[in-house]
């Protein structure tokens, strides 16, 4: 029997929306293809965020300076260990929060969605402000930047390098990825795959630099020094674009489900 005019269009629209926004409560009764599409949508979103995180100028600058320290190999490994440990903590907390009963109820889910939208708006605002001031010369006269750029990493210890790995990763993107995990409440296997994708993608740039340095130290030093200077110059513009895109994605992702929850 044919449905009412437009019913096929509505059904198609709902199936398309399920590709990225399949609610957790519907997961048990969902068709396998919808559940698969929802999982792949989340994994691809997290993967893209990881690739964006790997292009963070601040991370690139700090890692290059770590490679210029006296114990480059050990410090680079410690940097990656600190980075991975912090990612593990953030994603574990995100998964535990997403699997808690309070978040799965309507009120808890609404709070998560509101937090996601607010975080997205904050990133957009930060991106716009950074874009407007991108022409200004970065202030490197104070704080950790002055110490690093003046060659103060010669005596850097592995503990300090690990701390840099924790502090100087792109936390805006990492937080956005963790919020997506909390929002979509994925099964354990999907959460593990999403975490692995983000961890590998977000460390791609620093791992490639490390491998280049390990194989051709002399050639890598000149190239990485030039890359460091370029990253410093481009940092404001890159941050503005990344923050704006990530923020807009979070706002859209949160509003889509928030509208359905509040109906």
C-alpha cells in the first residue's frame, strides 16, 4: 500500500540522518546497516579530527625543539608517551561517561548536548578572534615560548618532554573528539576503534618527523628548522581555521540531536 504523499521522502531523510546520529536507545532495534553507518560516521569524524590535530603548529614547533635537545631520541619517545597517555585518559573518561546511566537518560543527554553546543560556540568565537588578530606578530618574549625559542631545551629531561607531550597537544580538538564519544555513546568496540584512529592520526606528523630525523639527522635539522619557523608564522591562521571548523561541527552535531530530544 502506498503511503501518504511525501512519506517516502521523510523516511529517506530519517534513514540518512541515522548515518551519523543514530541514538543510543535505538541501537538495539536498529537495522544492521543503520548501526554500521552510524559507527562508521563516528569513526570517520574522529579520524578527520585526528588528522587536523596532527597539523597543529604548536605541537609541530614543540616537537621539533624536542628533537633539538641533547637527548633527542629519548625525549622524542617520552613526548609521544606523554601524548598517548593523555589521550588514553581523555577517551577513557569520555567512554565511561557515555556509558553511565545518567547520560543515557533524557535529562543527562540534554546536558551533554548543551555542553557540546556551548563548546562548539566557544571554539568558533576563539577562531574568529584569532583570525582577526592573525596579522599581529606572535609574542615570544615571555613564558615557555621564550625559553624554547632561545634554545633552552638542551638540558630537557625525558620527564619534561613527556610533560610537553601532555600540555602542548591540541586540546581543543582532543576535547571535541571526546565530546563526540560522550554524545553518540558508541559500543565498546567502536569506541576503541575511534580512539585508535585518533591516536594514530593525531601523531602522524610528529612520528614522520621523528622517523625523518632518525634516518637523516643532518638533513633533517635544516629542514625542520625551516618548518619550525613556518609553523610559528602560520600558527594564528591555522588555529583560527581549525577552531572554527571544529566548533561549527560540534554546534551542528549537537543541535541536530538536541532538537529531537526536546520534541
